[in-house]
């Protein structure tokens, strides 16, 4: 096969994190002709990239895993990065999909070709073509690097937490950390044990609840291995717990109870009234991502740790906060999160109109059921717009894979060459989503990565995940514009 006539796959999957490996497993089971393109030299996605100290998951491991591939040997209730990455590789190997992954293959552009009814994916390793594409690129993919006045004058070391520089010895150094999100919550208590001073630059104090973590004994690991139904029961209990959390966030009395637990956690760790006031959130719990830690507040109360305001400017190795206070810094660590509301992958997707998806979206990402995109026939997106909720990512992944499998089977059985989003259905669906979001805590007024640059919530799912799973349980052909292989169109 020459480069000018590349093999036409039935499906190409872009990305080999949990969504990509899950896609590969389901496609393998369907007998699909497919390939997975992975830009890095190994699989693992976010759990390959993030190696900062104490990196781990804030969802219990029994729930943060494929339902069809339980792992009875998790060493902790909340697993750490290396163990989760190992689980990814072991699962891919167990289901025999590792040889379907083309490593070091970075997709540069995906362009729909109407005449050929297929996608052309240009990569650093040449052209790939497929009838269908699954974009399994993940929401925590491209880090946000804020443009800070004077950053170019900083002469020390600097890096983002998602690209941790392990070559730098932090022992005895003056450290500046910008951001107080999920990664900072984990690595700050760890690095604070060895640094000379740590200045934490905080724009908004987050809600931090206690983390009910503990080791899983060898005895319990053995029980889970011998009696898989036990771990299955635990998974169901955790699922219901997260459903209750999501549903409860609609009710002020429930939110206030959780806030009381957060304030107790703060009071236990911080005795100084002025510091406690600085660390007290000024927004409703749940409006931003809920964080879990037993060590965060105790760390911030230590004498060599200073909680600053947000960064105003940088002058050489002096970082000045919004209140005019200054801190000398040797190493600057950005814990500033990822481009969630503005998926960078949209710049690389060129749809049927010849426009980039970024242009079509105009700053507000939209998709039908978070899975199928306007102007992009035969393309499926995982972790798409308005699918995020306080639950396990695997709930979303498996719900979407159920829908994608159903759509692919329908296309095979009915000789459908093209599945496109019905623009009327898309508009109606997104109106319903936005209307439902208005009464949720996510739209209650705080500034968060849930909101896009137009101020629209293009991230959250406003209903239960039970409803999400029901809506995505099977492909409904009447909701799409279909083109048969004989080029007849039905709606």
C-alpha cells in the first residue's frame, strides 16, 4: 500500500488513554478494522503525562475503572498515578489491543472528504483514512499557561504541574506555586516537606473536603479476586453515592451540609483566624470542582508556607500578588489546569463545510449528546461538551461507547455511509441543556473552567448519569441525517 493510496479503515481512534483503549476493546469485540493513533511513545493519557508528587485520583479506584475489567488488586481506596497507568497497560494487554496502537503518531489535522465519504487524518507519520473517527483525546490534555505580566523576566526554573520537571531538586529552594486546583492540592503538601519556603498564589480559595482514603489490605484484595461480586457491590454503592452527590447539589440544604464539612476540615487544619478567613471559599460548594485532601490545610498553616493573592506581575525573581505583596522565587510551578471549555482538538478538525470546528463553535463548544459534532459526519467525540459531572469518567466513557457501538452496527447493517447531526435536533438539545443548567450550582456565579469565553456553560451535564446512560443506550436513526451508500438521504 503506497502513501498515495492509504488503507481505508472502518474506524480510526485518536488517543490511547482510557477512552481510546476502551474504544479499541469494543471495536475489537465488534470485529472492526481499526487503528489507534497515539502521539506519545506509550499509552496512558493523562495518567502517563501527570507524574507530579502524590499524583492520584479523587474517585475511588473500584469505581474509577472499566466495569468490564475490574481490578481486585488496587492497593488503596484512591489509587495513585503509577498504579492507574499500569492498569491501563495491563487492561490493553489483557484484551489484546496493544498491537492496534500506533505510537509516536501525532494527528495534525482531520479533514472530512465528502466525495469519498471518509476522513483524512494527516499525521507526522503520513496520511490515514477512515470511514469513522473516534476522537478520544481527553479533556485534561493541553495545559493552560497564563500570560503573566513580566513572566519573561523570570530567571529561575518554571514548569507546569502536568509536565513536572523531575530533574530539578526542590530541596531547600524558594518555591512559588500558581493555582489551587486539583493538582496543587496533591503536590503542595508533598513538596512542602523539603522546600525552604513555599508561596502559594491563590485567586480563589477552593472547597476542600476530607478524603476518606486508606490502604486496601491483602486480605481484602484476595476477597475481591475470589469473589468479584463483592467489588461489583462496592462499585454499585460508590455509583449511587456519586449520584446522590450530583442530585443533592441542586438543593441548598444539602450544599450547606457539605459546606459545613468543608469548614470543619478547614478549622481542624488552620487555627490562625486571618489565614482561615483567607482560605474560606466565597462561592457555593460545587460551583467549581470539589477537592479532597486531609493534608492541604495543615500544610498551608506551616510557618514556611505563605498564602498570597493572585499574581499581579513578575519582576525578575520577585512574584508580586494582587495585594502588592512580594515573594522571592527560585522555582515557579504552574498548577493552572487545562483547556477544558475550549478543547484544542477543535483547531485540528475540518468539517464538511471546510471550516475548522473552532470556527463553527465560535467559542462555545456544542455537540449532540456530547458525542456527535455539527459539520462533522461520522465523527464521535469522547468527553464532549456538556457531559462532565461529579462522577467517574468511566461512567461517561462507557455510556458513549455504548452509543458509538450502536451507531457503527447500524451503519453496517443498513449500508449507511454517512451519519450527520440533524441541526434542528442539535439546537433543540442544546437549548434544553442550557435551560436545565440555569438552576444548577455550576451556573451560580463563580468563575470556573466550566464556563467558556462567552460565559456559557459548555462543560457540565445538568441531569443524572442514569439519564445520561439511558439517552446514550442506543443510536436513534430518526435523530440524525443519514446517507445510504447509494447516496439517498433520510432524516
